C-alpha cells in the first residue's frame, strides 16, 4: 500500500530514505493521528463516503491502534516512513480493504498540520501548568519569607534594600507574561486544517465543520494553500518558549549566585545539589546550571525553524518536516526545566542573616538614595542632593566610615534600612504593605488566567 | 552636572566611554524622552515636588527642546553619554537650577524603559499599518485577477490547478496572523514603568497613576525590579517581526520565481526592477531579493537580544543597552520591506496565458487527483484509485500522451481544469465562489483589526 | 560507588535527576571513554599508581566493556547518570575494588573533555570523507557532461551562457573551502586535556605526555582551567558545519529548481524522488528539499551552544553538558545530508536540450555582454557600449526580435553562444579548455587535502 | 551615466530605491574601491584596453578621489546607489569620457567581492592586534601578581586553590586560539576575485595575475560563478568573531563577579567604572557589562548572514548586499570591546587578602582533593579516599570545624593551601614554576603568531 506503487519504478536511495524517514520521531504523534483520523472517518461516513460498516470497521481498528500505541505494543515499521503511513498500514492489516478509504479527501499535508496542531495544543496546556506551578512556588516562598531584607542589585552591585518577597515577585511577573504569550499563541493556532487536502482542498463533498467541532477547534483554517504551508503555530510556540527559557535562565543565574560561598544567601539542601567525581567537598547547584544552559537549545530550535521557513515558496515543501524534532525537544526541555527549577525554589533555604548583613554592610551604603531623597524632601534639587551625597560617599570610603557616620544624626535616612523600605510605598514598590498586596494580586492573576479544559489526551514524553 | 561629579575622581577610560555612549543611536528616542519628562514633571508639580514656577520653566524648556529635536537643531553633546543626560543638560542650559529637579524620583533605569515602550508602541502601530497596506494590495490584486488559473505547487512541482486569487489570499492569511501577533505584543507591553526608580521605587510621594493616564498606558508595571530588568516587550516585538520577515521572504521568493524566464508568471515593470552594471539586457527583481535577504538581519536581531538577556541576574544590568539598535533596525527594515514588497505586488503584471498554460501542461497532469477523486465518487477506495491513476500517469509519460488521453472519455475529470477548480467548493477551497467570499471576508477581517488611535507622535526614521 | 556517598544525605530530586542525566545520549561516547581510560590506566601503572595486577585487571575489564558496548550488550544503568559512571560501575562489577583506582588523578571534567575531543576527531574525519565523496561526484558529473551549455544566472535571471561543468565546479570550490575549515578546526582541537583534573591538575605524579602519545594527540592542553572550561573545539566544528550546511542548501535549491517543470534542466530518476499520498502524478525532489531544510537545525545547534557559553565564568559549569546533543545531531545530519545530496547529484540526468534552449532563448539575450565587449574591442568605452546595447535590447523586446536581428550581421557576438563561452578564456573562466583544466586541478586539490589516518575507531551512528 | 540608461523606461520605486541603496554604509569601502580600481585600470592599460593617456587620467582622478575620501570632502550622491557608482560618477566629473572605460571587463559583482575581501583583510589584521594587546595585558597582570592565591571555581563553587596568574592565563589560551582562527580564515580568504565579471568572466584579454600581484593576494579565485556568489570569507570572519566575543563575555562576567561586594577580588578604579543617575553611592563595572552584552549582537550578525545565504541559488543574488552592515558592526564592536576589556584588565587592582581568604575559608574546604590524593599516595583506592574525605567534610560541616581539624595532624594536606598548589607540578598545572614557565611560553607563542605585514591601509571606523 505504498504511495510509490503505480507511479514509481525503483526503490528510494538508502541515504534519502534515511533522511526522509520521520517515524523515529513522529511516532510521538500517534495518538493525535488516530484522533484526527477518527474525526475524519466519522465525517466521511456522515458525508456518505464511508458506509456504516466501513466506518465501524475503521473506528474499531483505529481504537485498537490507539490502545497499541498507548500500551507500547504498536508494531512500528521503519519502511513505512512516517506515523501516518504506519497507522494506515496497521489499519489495513486489521480491517483489510476498507482501510484504503480512510485517506479519502485527505493528504498527509493537511493531516500532519492537524496532528502538529493537536500536539501544540496539548503542549501549551502542559507548559502553562508548569509555569503556574513555578509561579505558585515563588509566591509561596515570597509569603513565607515576607520579612526578609536583602540588597537589590543593579550591575550586580548592591543598590538599595529590598524585601526578598519583592525580588521573588519580579520573577512571577515574567511568568505571568509568559502565560499570556502561550495563551495568545494557542488562540491563534486554534484552527482546524483538515479538508485542505494536498493544497487546494478536495472535490469530494466533505464537511469541514463536522471535523472541527469533533476535534474542538475554534475555527477552520481559511485558505487551503496557507493551511499546508504554514508553521506559524510552531514558530510562535517556540518564540514564547525562548523568552520563557531566558526568564528561567535569569532565575537560575540568581540561584547559582545566591548559593555561592561569597553571596551565601541561600542554602541548597542535598536533594537539589550534586557532587564532584574528584573533589569530595563539592556541593554544586547543577539543577540551576542546567536550566540556565537549556535556554541555549531552545533559542537554537527557534532559529532553526526560522531558517528553515525563510524563503520557502508555497505551498507545502518537504523542508517542513524539520518542524517536529525541535518542537518536541522544546516542549520536553521546558517541562523538565520548569519542574527542576521549581524543585530548587521550593527547596532552597534563605539565610536571613547573610541577606540582611549584605543590605546593611556599611561599605555598600545602600541607603544613599534614601539620604538624597530626604534632602529633596527638604527642598534641595535632586541633582544637587545626588552630588552632595556622592561627596559624602567618597568621604566615608576614604575615612573608612559608614554613610550614617559621615552624614551625621540629622540624616536618619542614611542609617535605617527598614524605614527606607517602608517608604517605597507606591504601586510596584517594595514597602511591606505593597508587597503583601502584590502577593495577593499575583495569586488572583494566576487564578484568573483562563483554565484550559483538556480537549485531548496529555502529550507523552519522548 | 555629570553624574560622576562628587563620587568619582578620574575620567572614564576612552575605550569604555566609546563603548558606553549611546547618544549616537538613542537620540532617536528624544521625542519620547521629552514626552515622558513632561508627564513626570507635571506629576512632580501636582505632588508638590515642583513649584508652579519650576514646573512652568521645565515645561517651557522641554517644549523648546522638543522643537529643537524636531527641527534637527538640538545640539547633541557626545560627552553627555545618552539622550536622557543630553536633554537634562540642555534643559539646564535653558532654565538653570530648576532643571536639577527634573530627575527627582526617577532613574535612567525606569526612564529608558519608558522611552523604549513609547517607541515600541509607535513602531507597532506603524508596522501594523504597513501590514494592512500590503494585505490590501494583495486582496486588490486577487480581486482584479480573480479568474486567473495557475498551478498550485507542492515541493515546487505542479500539484493542482488553483486560482491566482486563492494563492494571493494565502499570503493575506499570514499577514492577518502577523497583525494579531503585533497587537497581542502591544497589549502586553502597554504598561507604564515610571516610578520604578533605579529598582525599588522611590521614597518620595509621587503619583504613578497620574503619569500613566497622561501617557495613555493601560496599566502600571507591577514590580519595580521587574520594570527595570525586563525587555520582554522588545523581545516579543522582535519575535513577531522575525515571523513577519519570514513571511515576506516567502512572498518575495515567489515573486523572484514568477519573474524568471522559466516561470514567466509575472512581468515586473521597470519601476520595480533594476539593471546590471555589466550585462545590458538584465532586468532583476532586486526589491524582492532584498526583502527576502532582509529576513536574515531581523532573525539576527532577535537572536542577539535573546543572547544578551540569557543568564542576566536582576535587576538592571548595562548589557540592556544592547536592546536599542537591533530594535530600531528591525523597525526600519520592516517598514521599508513592507513598502517595497507592496510596490512590487502592486506593479507586477500577471501573464494569464503563461499561468494557464502551466496548469494545463499535459506533462504536469495536475488533474490526476481530480481523476482519482472521481473514481472515489464511483466507489473505488481512495488508495486503489491512487494506485490506478499512478499507473495511468506512468503509462501517459511513457507513451508521451496526456492524462486525458490515457484515461479515456469516461474520465472527464482528467481533462477539465476549470471544473476541477470549481469542485473545490468547501471552506478554504479554491472554487471561485469560495474565493470571492474569502476576498470579502479578508477585507472585513482587516477592517475589524482594531484601529490604533495614535497616542503619541510617529516614530522618526533613523 | 556513587559520588554522592559520604557527602550527601538525601536523594536527588527526580526532576533535577531527569534533567541532569546524560546517559541517554552520552552513551555514544562509550568507546571513547574506554579508550581514554585504557590510556589513563596504563599511565597510572607506569607511574606506579597501579600495580601490574591492578592494571591488568582494569585492562581486561575495560576491554570486555568495549566489547559489550560494540555488541550492544552493555547493561546501561540510568541511575548512574552518565557514561563515565556507567563504565566505572560496570568495571567494579567485573573486577571489584581495583576499579576504584581508575579515577585516580582524574575528574569527569577532564575526562569528558577528552571523550568529546576524541569524538570530534572521528566526526571530522568522517565529514571530510563525505565532503570529498560529494566533490568527486560533482567533478565526475562535470566531466561527463563537459560540453553542456546552460545559462548562468544572477538574480535568478538568465545572465550569460556557461558550461554546466563550470557551474558544478563552483560548488566544488565551496566544498574545498569546507575541507580546509574542518582540517583547521581539527588541528586546533588536537590537544589532550587529560591530567587537568577538576580544574587545577592533580598532585599525584602522573605523566600527561604518556597519555597524549598513547591517544595520538599532537599537543597537551596548556592550562588546566581552560582545559575543562573550553568548548571551542565543538563551537568551531559546528561553525564549519553551519557553513557547509548552507553550501549544501544552495546546491539543493538548484536541484529543486532544475527539476521543476519550468526549468526542466534535470530529470530525477525514481530512486531519488518521492510521491504524494493524495496526488498520484507527483514526483518530488524530497531529498534535496530535506537537505536544504536540514541547514536550519545545524545553524540552530551552533546558536544554541554559543548561547550556552555566553557569560559563563571559569572553569567548568554544568551548562557545558549542553555541548553534546547538538554536536551529535550536527554530525549525523551532515553525514546523512552529504550522502543524500551525493546520491541525488549522481542520479540526476541533465536535459541538454532544455539547458541549451534556455541559453539560446532569444528573449533572454544572454549574449548582450559579449556584444558590448565586442564594441569595447573596437574602442567604444564600456559605459557607452553598455548604453547602446541596452537600447538595442529595448528595441528588440519592443519589436519581438532577437538581439542578433537588431544588432545586425556586423555584430556576430550577439548571436553565437559557443563563441562567447570560448572567449571566457581566463583563469576561473568558462572557456572549455579552462574548465577541463579546472576539473583536473580540482581533482588534484581534493587528493592533496591531507589524508586523515584514522587514529581511533569510527564514530557510531546514534 | 546610470546603468538604467538605455534599457529602462521608468524611475525606480522610492521604497525599493530606499531599500536597495547601500551608499549610506558601503561608503566605508571607498578606499578599497579606489585601490581595486587603480590596480584594475593599470592592468587594462597593460592589456592595451586603456591608452597611456586614459590610464594616466584615470590614475590621477582616482588618486584625487582617494584624497577626497580621506579628507571627508568626497561629495556622496545618494542617488548613485552604491560606492562603486559614486566613485565612477565622480571620476567622470573629473576626467570626462575616459571614466566610462574603467568598468571595462568588470562587473559590480566581482568588484564588490574584491572590496569586501580587502576590508576583511584589514579588519582581520586589526582584530588580531587587539587580541594580542589584550593577551599581553593579561600576561602582564599575571606576572605582576604571580604569587596571588584564590580559589578556582567549578559550578561557581570554590573548588581548589589556584594562582591568580594561572587563572588569567586560561583566558590567554582562549585568545591564542582566536588568533589562530582569524589567521586561518584570512589565509582562506586570500584570493583575488577580480576578473570574474558578472559571473562567467570576460571575453576581453585581461590579466588577472597582474591585478592579484598588485593587490597582494596569495591566489586567484578559481571559478567565476563561485567568486561572485561566495561570502564564506565573511561568514568565517563572523564565526571566529562570535567565538571570540563569547570568550570576552566570559572574562567580562568574571570581572563583574570579582568586583561585587560579595567577591571583592578586584577593585575597579574610577577610570573604568561608572555611576548611577539616581543612586549616589554606585560604582558599576559598565565596561565589562557592555562587553558581555556585545556578544549578543555579534552572534546575531553571524546568524543573520547564515540565514541570508541559506538556499540561495548561484550565482550573485541581491540578498548578498546584506553581507556588509553586520560585518562592519562586528568589526567595530570587536575592536572596541577588545580595547575596553583590556583597559579594565589593566586597571583592575586585585585584593590579595580577599582572594587568599576565600581560598583558605574553612567552610569551603578547598583542600579536600589534596587530602584524598594524599590518601591515594598511601595506597587507598581513590574512590574509597573520596568517600572517606566526603564523610570528613560532612562531619566538619556538622561540627562547625575545619577540614584540617577533623582530618587530624596526620593529614597535613588538608590544611596547607600553598603546598597543594605547589604539588600541581605537571604541564598545565598551577604550581608556581609551571605558571612561570607558562607565562614565558605564552609570550613566545604570541610573538610567534605570524606578524601581519600591512598590505593595505587601515580600516576606518564608521
């Protein structure tokens, strides 16, 4: 039942066969393929292109195949090139000639577009779950250590005192944007391509709407050529993934820094640390390092697919087969990275004393801005206040004194870290009341992010 | 009034100075910077941090500066490092000491985040206008040549007959998705960061809401650390840009192909073609080639910023200065590419005869699928029909005959290209009535894309 | 014998464990790991750190392991994280306590650097073989069709007549540069890192030179910190790979174009073409399309690793684990792409008549430059000749005549394609004698490319 | 004298004109263009295609133009599209009709390939100078602080004591490889493309060898189609640049870390530090941060050009115009980054006490490996020694003791940092004698890197 039959004389060259096979990775779309075929076949029956008996046989056969796939007993045949031909071939083994009717009014071009959209839908839902769980862990951590003070950094130099909770919530903001990006991408991808055929549709009287409803898509794709030539839904998923991965790399970088001997802001319990094969004393934050490093491959996958798509004429070109492995690996990597960094966040134990000491360190003078602002409140233009405090800073450094000492008792702002924090009492500021409100608001926004009712089974792991 | 005054002893090393200056490119944000400063200063006045006279002086000074910037008479000072210090310095020259109060409760960290968001807002609006204009040109072209037939291609091999209008609408679909992506990105970016200070807010009693309303933002940024450390709004703009640029490269590739001697599907008038310095006969589709090539730099800019952001700890780091040049060039390149490809689309003249001849070419047998589907309609399983038609194809090729000849008079589907097109009468199909409806629908969807009321001045060109 | 023993209390978090395991892919380095360990152990014996009996036991054990790996019977243990611990664990099962001495004076940091260099060495050799074979196929094709004439293109517009052989040799030039790049990368990578320990070397009296000679490296790495922190040898391999992959994409693009109905310059036999699941007549150049598309992932892998390395402090960081999968996939993809495109080149059948007709097509006027140059030979300044021929071209197009007709009998250059080719008789030109010489020279340069004596076993395929 | 004259009726569309002009950036190639034209014109004279008077006029005219370019008085004309037409037009203004003979036997396709190769040649020489200067600064620093001890890090956790000099030399190793990469790239690029014409050479009797010798190239390009279609020499420069930029980002990252309050390993004098507009106390390592961030754009430029080249058929396509801006920016960025990081290295002042304290910190137990190796020297298998020391580490941490205390007096290795360093007495190790030898060797290798005799003028800065 090869598609070469009839038209072709010779076998395919082995190197090209090896290059063109996709069953080694698109087997992962088996469940999606069966789901799409079930909807398609039922529609063919409704449209009188399959008899009741044929539909029944196909339905039963496909359900058996689904079970074989789930159980891992499906007999994959490498010569049958891809998952679509594997499923069709297996169906023929089960039900005979009627299997030859399943591909009526369908091409692998619209079929693979469908399967891949089903995968992206599932993958998006799972990634969003992972993001929510990580955000929840950060919020939980923020709440538990709401009173802890550490320096905020700019240029990795101590800048101003800040609540640890406020710092952790900064990462939550990134994640909330990530949720929005994945949701928007999923909305835009929520279109059923089946019925687009090889590229112009089909001349047979099919019902695209029936299939759409059956598979739970919001809309039909509006143009058959675009439907088989488009991979925007993969690109947009990967672009959202790249930004998320970069966010995770930033959080990971901080955990790496915070767990150094030099910072000492957090202790990583043994459950999230690893050792050295040579140095017996070592305890390393490998999880965070790996998450940081994983951003590379996700950026790489995005670049890879953009490069593939560049300059391709319409409609389907075989280059599009390159859409899958990068997507699958992006999803797997994100799922695992989200889980690993969440475990690390949950496990890490802040060292309140080290953090506070860093914020209070006289040599770091993290209250200099508070001092300048207190002068502004007394009418000194800010630039002048900045200059005067700058000179005080220089004097203090030269004399080995604290800023409070050189500023004198009339400038309490120079010495009181907690008062400085409390004064940042504006939206987005680090005053304790604002941070408490921000925690509540973040929880509410996470909850408000529309729940994704599963419309299909969960994506497997490769 | 340098910020080095007070604190620093020595001048900055020349190489580091050269590396760190941004005035050679961020001067472009001058208008945005003034706009933000006007809103900020008015708020400072309302909050009693500026007297009426001070506010009035600052307002007048900034408006003069805006005019100087618009007229190109602003005296940029390379030693004043960036646009923010240039404006402040100029203001001091104009109004004296009061200028030193403008930076009250503000840092360059939140100021540059604001300026850049204002730029992205304007740039998004302009890019969307360019997308709409290109989509309109494609729709117009589709309507004017609604009856033209050419082959649809898969693998760049002739696949099935299709209407030119249907083909052009495929590109419109891509553009409609692009519009959505830019709109979503803009919505997510629609937050006012001012008031976040250097990273923790400010202790002075400012009113962030006042500034937000004044500048027309939908929301306030919710976390001060995130507000100065975040460049998602640039990354997301650049990711949408990369996908759009790849779409344009695909359209450009088709124009290059179609204007070859071999395809001969379109003629490019002299207004959109260029010559050779050596070969007198040459007429080249340089516009399309350049648009295709421009996708490279836009992908490169996205990669560049993702690489910059990877692994940066919170909050602001100077690496973030790398956000601007790539963004500016992405915007300029998109604006120009959209205009150039639109000119090309508008100007190109389809060769109806060449297109139709290609669709009818006996050796290409573009009706083979119609023939197979006509057999399906008579009850032959599709796989069997596919095999039989495949054998007919082989026979026809061997005997040098057309598919219609070997199929015989009982198989009219093999010979009638127009009937085949008409039979693709399903949503997304190429039947003439469907394509007419699709043209109307595309127009409506373009119009429905929410109009973007300009909230600020237009972005200049570099 | 876990490295966690002694130091750690708790098991590793499952998500971090899943993220950090590498045995699922670094098992591929099994042979390299054993080879390195054999050399290391023999040196330990020579240095009196292993007794004769211990060395003998280790040698025997490692050789058994090598056999198990080759036969596919090695019992991989996913909990033993990576290939190094798997081999050590297996060795302990085989020989008991003495296995605990193998890791003396060694860390996984220098060990994995060694294994990966051994892999790159083998991979480079194999890729170079693939390049040579493709270049030989192109040269062979050029020689067999030495007299065929087709248009050279610029801007994909017909430019000037050229020999097919000359065109094919252009691709050989690219491949010769690729060979040089891989050779240079391999020379630079030819350093033995073992003995660098975790990052500062070892305090035990080992002999690095002994190991280097045993493993056939040209030099020792010169700094222990760099030796474990460096992945230049992977980056440089991947950069050379990306350029090669882009070259292959250009050749593939031409094969796709040439096999269209519109160009019709080559016929692809069935052995290198594939069919459609829906359209019975289709014959597609999938091999060439896939090779073109594969360039994306290879560029992506390069970007991925550059992103990983960016901003990493010394020395070893766990992010470096991300070096392997991209490298392995780059190698596999290149090996397969080279073979597939070579098969396609060997199989494709030029259509001499179609090619020549395109070069002679009156409307394309590919001899216009020859005509202008003949005027130059008569003393007309080139710019003036260019202008005059341009006007003739316009007249010919307007009157539907050939350039020869409007140029008149005094301008034979306008009409004689073969004479024009013969006149390009300069180094690098397309005159037949020059092309014959170029074929001979290309063969000689290929042969001169230094033969790579295998110093280790061949790299497996994943 | 436009190349549109004769052949074209209409003016070029403004958007396409704006997109296709390159004079705004390729003006930078003015000196190269004149140099190439001088060699070409002299050859035309020798080949009797220019009279002595014509050659003399052209020579004089071009020399005047070169002077105008150098003095900044050249009247650039934006309508004349690119630098080549600008120079030719200016020459015509100066010498009249004879200027029309300069483009004899030449196309902009081979001309721009020549100009760009001349630029890459100059740029490579200058980048190599910058690398050498940075390496020399690192070596100088290493020598001056040869006795300083700090911890070597893996996973950013303290690993083992090491000499600062040894650490700095690790960066020198990277730079030595970079030198090699740029040298290899330059050797491969050392080919003269002139004489390749538009794509097939020329029919006029020119002497390519004459031009090659005049311009100091090692070889002629061997195939005219490849010569105008190839941009490997840009890609390879950019690939070497990307790897170098990543190296600089690693060094920059360490300077950022070392100058934090937490590490405190180096003090940055005011000349290489910058302040904050809001926070008076701040002193930031902006130079290092910028160098770290600049790696992003350089990676982006490489990706951009790879994307451009992907899938381009032969020979010249206008997409190739995208080769220049990325290349120019890559060169400028590298030159500035190398200078800025060198200034920072030269200026930074190590804090010997902080470094040594970190290495000796009892909680970090950086001598644990020495202890284990001392047990190995007494016959304990390494794995067993590793386990035992791991247990000691755990006990020490639990009891708040140093490793020396729990190990007892019989284990001196646990306590003596300097002895541990001295014991790493093997090639590439950190023993003082080895490091002194490595300093000398690095100096010698730098000097041995072949001197690049300037063969053309220095590349300007944009």
